[in-house]
C-alpha cells in the first residue's frame, strides 16, 4: 500500500490554532460597536426632554471580557448628572409616565449585533 502525502497541513493547523484569538478580538469589537450604537440611539430617543437636559449624557456603555464571553453594559451612569433617574425615566412611576428609550434602542440594534458576530466568525475563519 502506498502512503498518503499531505501538503500544506502545517498552514491549516496554524490557522486553526489562531482562530480563537481572532474570534475573541472580533467579537469584542462587535459588542463594542453595537453597545456604542445602542448608547447613541438611546441618547437620541430621550434628548430634548424639558426636565432631563443632562440625562442623555449620563447614558454610557462599557464592554468587558469574562470567562463566559464578552459583555456590553449600556445605561445611565449613576455618578453623572441625572444618571440616578434611569429607572424612573425608563419605567415611570405612579406619578410619571415611562419614557422608554433604552429598551427600544436595544431592540432596534439587536440585528446589528447578530451581523457583527457573523462577521467576527467569518473573519476569524479566513
């Protein structure tokens, strides 16, 4: 029986070994970009409210890598002006109607995250 000759296997192995690193970097980028879009969308949805002039600027985002994956956190920073009003603004109270802006912004940008993850995977595969 004749042996089998395989050429180029070392390049394939090297590419597969680099896949997790490329995927991680691209996934972080996808989450960061979508988080920024959600933040900007939420700010635009709540801008111009008479009694909340500083509130839109309290909405920030942060991304971090954990053992489970990549997380994006978007919402009002309680350390900024009017930031502590976030729950009241989004969900309302018995005396104030809700002004939904974070939830709708997240919903409007969910497909962007899916697209970003698909791109991250395709770029990682090369």
